[in-house]
C-alpha cells in the first residue's frame, strides 16, 4: 500500500509523495512508481537520497502543492510510459512554471520519444527498450544528483501558491536590464545613425 489512510489528500492534489528524499525527486506514474521506488533503493546504496512522487493525474495538478513538495530537492526526474511530448513530464514543468515562474534546477524527462516505429513485447521488454526500466531510472537520477546545483526559486517554495507574487520574476527589472544592456544601446545607436 503506497498511501495508507492519506488517499483523500492524494486525490485532491493529483500526486502523492510516497518517499522522502533530498537530492533528486523521481516523479512517476502507474506501474513505474514501483520501479522508481526500486531505483531510489539502488541510489540509497550509492549514498544518494532520492524521493519518489506518484503523479496520479496531470489535470488538474496542484502546482503550489507540487512546488512545496519539490522545493527541498536539488533535481527532478520524471518517468512515464508514454510519449514525452505533452505528457506527464510536460505537465509537471508547466505546473511548476505557472506557479513559481521557473524550474531553476536540473530537470530531466524519461519516456518514449515520438516516432513511427512499432515494437511489440511485454511491458518489461518495452521498459528496457525505451530506457525507462529501474537501472535506467537510477542512472538518470544519479546523473542529475551529481550535476551542478542551482536554486529552485528566489524564496522558499514552501510558501508557493498560484498567486504568490514574489515567486514570479520581476518583469520590470528584467526589462530594465534589457534596456540598459550594451547590446541594446549599440542597436539603438546604430539605428539613430541611419
């Protein structure tokens, strides 16, 4: 049992934080949650603290709650058994960006690439073929865990909410930096000399 008596909260947010960690969060769905848990065990043997999040659905996905859970991780990995384009990893990125204004840390998606090849086989064979089996998940998570760290957001994501103005980059200061940049000044100068 992944959730015990906490199913109501999981259904409300669209995801469940089934294992705590610090370095890398592995977000998976369906049967891949169990492979993500096995990968987290393998990573623990290598001294890497990996958490696992079960994404039950991608719509609606509570971006504020997700940002609060992922705020303590240095990197994120999504794993899905479908085509990546428009899939779960994309929905997670969109929810985080819409809530916090940025992802701001290493992020990788594992899944099937779009294409026209038709391959048949049992589920485990296809997981190995598409690089979404337990060793593949562990390898990708380990690569993310040892990559350079960057902060997720300017403030603690535990305070994130869809309307938290301080989580959204100040567009005025970005526009000011652009207006005052040397490249912009040179372009303006050459345009006025024409």
